């Protein structure tokens, strides 16, 4: 379809019969295949105009993933030359025509205008939201189900009218001209037939709209049926699980973003004092008037037992306080603001705030929900919120398939200036064997880091597959990145202020620091002299994760320590030069078995760590376009006692695996590097 002046007009009809393996495609693959076929048949349109694809399937995510493979990757590449965007299915005409073609065109002989269609509709409204259910039955027994969400506030009667109008729009898009509508609202049906007077101005506008749409059909009727005969539409409107829906047919989820009549009229209706939540109870207690609907009237009588009118005020019986004053919507917002942030409050939490309002003697039905929403959106409460210490996502262990494949690298310092003017330390640790390489440096430039990787890693152990580092300029600068690209080494950087992404290097740094503290005494500048001793002790000590020392993991046997020479052990005392060569070759032949055992032990160790870690996880996810606050301490800024703990807001631009995010500020400027979810929290406008 093309859209001109808000109206949809047809462009072309594209059809394709699925055959062979195409029939076994998943729903997402079938939808992507449909877009690809349309792009081939309508290539001039796709090349000339931007294309919007309306779908309720995650096509944008499926075709946009970097790791997608197979046919989806091929289609994604083919569609990348066009300006194609994917949006939720909120339009009616083109969407329903496409569904109709897929589901019933081949099975319906004869023109649609001659067939009689039956449409069952129902609307539901509650504090949680409003919905519409539509069931369409074709002349040959075909069934189509639609569940429609109303994103604006409505009453039950308005929901019924919206349901009828939605059904009319759907059946009109199909092209049927002879339709029988059925609904369980006696009020709406009798108003349409003219048997009931329409005193409410809003319902009168809806009635006028319905009659205007009915005039476009050749043969149309609206009949009342008991709720027992309208169960499917009722279940769709409430999305009830126990409904007896025809599961062989899909349920289409739609959305109505605005009322079907003039919005101005709805706004007048909402602010009308007679529409407050207590209006029916007030009318009953004050004037004895009850609603026309018998079911609603019985509810009003039952509710009224807890209320009374005193001094022209509506009061409700309380448990802690004898009588609570009932207030309307505008007064409720004013009370919450007064108690929360003005002279009476100090930005208290939801439980304390709602308790204070009740103790003050006020009541309305959605008190706790309104208080929670107000507190959640309070900017000062968000900026000064406590910093959570729970991890936002499960642990993801990093493992290496073979020795010297993955290295973590980090910088330490500055220390006291030692011999050779060295005061920094660059440390690299291998993820499988846990082998550490370290070198003191006088300056820490990108070129120094490149020389360390070249001489201490590449020339000794071969080219690694991956090097993991943090976001300091020595690793993100051009010299180091160009060096990695030249040797095809994958360079990965952790999220800002999130050392857990390079956890093994951080643990190794801590081990070296603790060893140096215990070795050096008053002369702090002697630390380079003890570095080799610390590394030797580390390399020859069995690690908990593998059960073997890094030396044994690399060379196939444990190292001979000086104390075994001073005080001969069994292997040094019985040493034989002739037998040693044979035994050494046997040890080397079994080194792969030793490493396999260590790998299995490492995987079990990581599994236990993940299990213990994941118990503390409090999931936290953001979508592009969401607004977030960033932890101030993560930016290395000094935080005073009275300073806010969070800064921002920032807009999420891109998600990296659902764990780290690229941000931009309110002026549209991109924030450097990626920020882990642990340093972000949702901002409510």
C-alpha cells in the first residue's frame, strides 16, 4: 500500500506459493522471505522510496543480528541495499488484506460482496487497561480472531462502541458488504436501534460515528446476544487463558492509539466532575439513582454499604481510621505531591508515603498504584537513588580452547620509582594455563604495550586469537589497534568501570600486588627486584580452577624448586641422566591428557561459580530509545556526601549483547565507549 494524505491506496499485489523446504520455514523466516520476494518483484519501488514493513514478528532483530547465519543472512544482505524499516502492526487495511489473502482467499469461491459474514465483538475496561475482542466468521466457517488494545482511558460502554467500530473497520478492509454484528451490550444495541435514548454526549458522538459507518454497507445489522453466546470475543477482550478459542487460527494483536471520535470530546468527558470514580456511589447515596445496567446497579448497591455522605463529603469506612475522605483525580495528585516533596514531605518511599496519606484521612481506589508511579517518576528520587550491588545479568565465563589462545592484559601503577626509572607494570595472563607475563616500564605508551605483546607473548608463545583489555588509551589507541589488525589478533575491550569483563587480569594484578607488599619492606623502590620471585611463586603454585600449576600446564610437569636441591626430594635424589630423557618424552606424550583433565576441572569450577553468582542476579535490560541514568562513581568523579549518586539522563543508542550500551546525551552527542548495565538505571520522565 502507499499512504497519501493519511489514506491507504493499493500499489501492487504480490503472491508466492510455498513449496518443498519453504513450507518448513519458521514464522520469522516466512515473513522475511515474503519481504525478500516483494523486494524482487517490486524492485523499482524499493529502489525509489523508503519502505515500511508492518509486522508483529521480530524481523528487525532477526535480520539485524551480526551472528545470523544461513538463509536469513543471505536475505539480510539482499535487503540491505534498500531503505527498509520495520514497525509494529497498528494499521488496519493493508494488514488485514494480507492476513485475509494468506488464510482464506484460496478457499472462498465467489465474490465477497455476495457472502454473508458474522462478526462477534466485545469490549472490556478495568483499572489495568482496556481491550477489544473481535471474532469474524466467514461464509464457509472460517474464523479470524483479533485482540485489540486501547491505549486511552475508556468506560465500559465506550469500550463496547470501540469494539463495534473496530469490527466494522476490519470487515470493511476484507471487502465484505453483507455483515451481521453480534454483541452482548444491550445498551449499545438498543441505542443503535433507537429504542434507548442516548443522553450521554460522548455516547451520542459514538452512535453518530457508528451509523455513518453502517451506511457504507449494503446489508448490515447489529443484534444482541447473551454473553454465553459471545464467549470468544469476551475472552479475546480480556485475553483469558481458559477461553475455548480455535487454536488452529492465529490471534492477531492490534492497537488503537486514539479514540474513534473527536479527541476534544473525550478530554471534556475526562475532566467532567461527574466522571469521578465515586460518581455512581454519590448519585445512589445522594439521589437514589442507579445505572441502567442491572449488573452494575447491584455492584453499586454493594459498594455503597462502605460509604456515607456527611457535610456534603463522601466518606469511606476505614480500618485504622473510622472515616476516610474520598477525593477525586486532581485532588489525589495534589495530595501526593504535597506529602512527597513539598513542605510536608522528604521524598519518602511508596509504602511510607501511602501510609501517611491514609493516616491523614484520605482515600481513592488506586492510591497505592498512583503513589508508586509518582515516586518512580520523581526526578530527585531517581538522581539520589541508592546504588544497587546486585549483578544485572548472569555470569558469562571466558574459556580458552587451547593454550595461549586468549590473553588478558592490564596496567599497574604508578609505583615508587625503581632502578631504571621504572614505575609502571604491564601484566598479561593467559586464560587457560593461567600463565603470567609481566614487565616493568618507565612510561606506559601504546608503543611500549605493543613491544611487550610482541616480545613477551607473540615471539614466545605464538599469535594469540584474542587480547582482552580495559578502555585506557594505551589499548584503544591507534598503535595497539593497528598492531592487532596487522597480525589479525582480535582486540576486545571491557565496559567502562567494569573490571569483571577482564576479571582474570584483575585477579592476577591483585596477586602480584599482595606478593610485592609482603616482600618489600621500607624501601619501596626495590619492587622490580622482587617481581621475578613473585612470578615464579605464582607459576609454580597449583591454581584452584585447574588443579595444576601454570608451569605444569605449559611444560607438562612440575618445576624443580630450589628447596628440592638443598634438601633432595625423591625425584632429585633418584635423578638419572639416561632415564630422564625417556621419562621426559613420556611426560610430553601425555601432556594433552593432562590439559584435558585440567579443562574439565576448569569447566566444573566455572559452572559452580556461575551457579552461585546467578542467584544474586537482578535482571536489568534497556532498549534503544530508553532514557537511563549513569552512576557517577563509574566516571571516576569525586562524589560528595550531598551530591547525587546518578547523573544524566542519557538516551540508549545501541545494545551490545543486552549487557552493555552505547549512550548519547540530551543534546544528541554520543558518549564514548560502552557502559555496562551495572552502572545504569532506568529514568522515568
